[in-house]
C-alpha cells in the first residue's frame, strides 16, 4: 500500500481561494450597520446587560428593540474603535467560511483540484458579501453546520454551535431549518432531536425566549425591508449575481442527470427557492447548494497519495496566514460611503440624513438628537421609512417632515433631490461640503 504524502504540486490549487480572502481584507470599510454595532457593544459593556430599547435615535428613542448580535457587539467593542483589526477580522471570517465548505467538499470529492475549483467559484460569488457586518459571522456558522452535519462524530457540537450563532446573528433560524430538512431528507429522527435541542439551546442566550421575538419581529418587517436594495429579488443576469445563477443552473443540470439523490431534494429545493427570493439570501443558499453540486463529482475512490484533510489544511494555513497578516487592509472608512470630512461641522441638533449616515453618526458617538434613522428595519415603521425616502428625494412633503421632527440640520449627498430643494429655499445655508456630501443648517443657528 502506498503511503500518504503530506502534499504534492496539485495542492497548490488550494492556495488560490485564499488570495481572494486577502483581497477582501484589503478593501476599505463600507458597511454602515457594522459601525453602529460597535457602539452597541460599548453601551452593553457599560450597562452590564443587553440592549432592550433603542438608545440611538431621535425618532424612536426608548422604543422596544433588542439587538440580535449582542455577543459579537461585545467583541467588536473590545477590539476597539480604531478599526485596525477590521481587515484581519474580515480575512479570518471569510477564510473560515471557505475552509469549512472546502473540507465538506473535499470529504465528498477527495480531489484537491475539484475542491479548489468549487471554492474559487464560491469566492467569486461571496466577495461582495465579505464585509465586517455581523452577517459575515453567520456565514461561518452556516458553513460549520454544513460540515458538522456531514461528520457523524461532531453531532455533539450542534447545540453549542447554534447557541453561539444565536448570540451573534438572527440568521441562526436558517441553521435550525437546515437541521430539520436534513432530518427529513435522511428520515433520521436524531436530526429532529438535534433541531429541538438547538431550539432549546438558543433560548438560553442573554435574551432568553425573547430571541424568538427578535426573529419574528424582523420577519414581520417585510414592508420596511422592501425599501432596502439587498432584500429585493436578485437580478439573475447581473454581473454580481451570475456566479449564483451558474450554481442554480449546475444544480438543475446535476439533478436531471441523477447526480443528486431524490431525498436530497428536501434540502436542495427549499434553499434554491430561498436563494432566488432576495439578494441577501444568495450567499447562505450558495453555502448549502454548492456542496451538493460538488457531490456530483464521482471521480472514483480516494487516491492513496492524497494527503489527509488535516495535513492539507495545515499546509495551506502556513502559507496563507502570513499573507493575511502582512497584506490585510488599512481598515479605513470609505470617504465616498461615509461623511468623514464634513461630519465634524455638525452641531448636536435634530439632523436629517439617510440610514448609511445614521450608522456612521452612531459610531462616532454623537448625541442621539443628531441621529434620525439607521438601517434597523425592524425598529423603524414602514411609514417612517417611506417618509425619509420621500424627503431625501426632495418631494414637497419634506417641509412637513422637518416640522414634525424639528429638523434644523441636514447631512445628505449632493446628488439627493433634497439638496436641490434646499438651494431654492430661503432660510437654509450650506455650511460644509466635500466631493460627496453637503451640510445645510437653518439660518437662525
């Protein structure tokens, strides 16, 4: 019998996906929800408890609201506001996601090249989603769950995995659904018990049974979510979505050729529909579906010269981790996305802005009187969000909106319709601007 070697030249392909991880880590910070999560972590650390009411906004201050990512927010706050850690953090979470799926694919194919090819394709799809927002961590837990469900001796880890996931992000509900669907697919009562144990476990997080309230409240804010582009149905022919479209086509092609067992359709069909429902669903759906695409590769039995998964991972990590540390990004806020230059001119008074600016202002620790709205769709009412959008577009209702909320200051993009409306309105003065943003204030202040 031939002995296994640690690695051979074909395993150089396994390094390729990690180069994209380094690129993801180098990008400037553009996610606004990530920013307010840092401040939420500071507030919870100071109070010694999770947030249960809104502490940030002028418009909904004191209203019932529970932060779903309390544990991750505490980690963010501990890492600090300097943001030097963001690049390595994105690289680590992205790498763990690809690594878990890569091991799951390798278990099925026993081919380094096939594994690398599948993960490179997944990475092309995933790069737009590799940002420091909490949902990035949810990808890690979903990928780990996919791997755990295919590894019998790791069944014990499911409740613990789900508990941590529920403390990090509300998408843990996807994990519970996956466990149930796997149980139905394999007619395995143990999986049903695993799902019940996971459901009980997530109810023991800091929110207790209220964790389910967070999920149901979010799911009930569909009209508010309709105002957010990432919750719209994906354009399957757009350049960003094409890698996922290819996954869908591959699933259908493999299924028609009998490459996917009939019982697996219990999992494949729901996640296929889920992935086509919104742009936000593309990434989690792909993490589940791409393993089934890879499983159709039946190239034969494992090659005796093939290294063990553990050895291969070790070799790849030794190559990649120094790259990740050396070339991770400077973790700077994108000045095109955020009003970094002009925000210093703001006074602590009721201010009109959009949800992106709101996340930035919360992070900067300004007075809540300046924060009108951010991206917490589950908090703000549908009517309020529509009014903010209409006001930003400069519709005639903007004056009534300003009067209702006592708006005396405006921080918007120069391209917004409201900027044009303010230029033609006596009593408003431009006090600061840069290439993207402009600050207006009433003449009496």
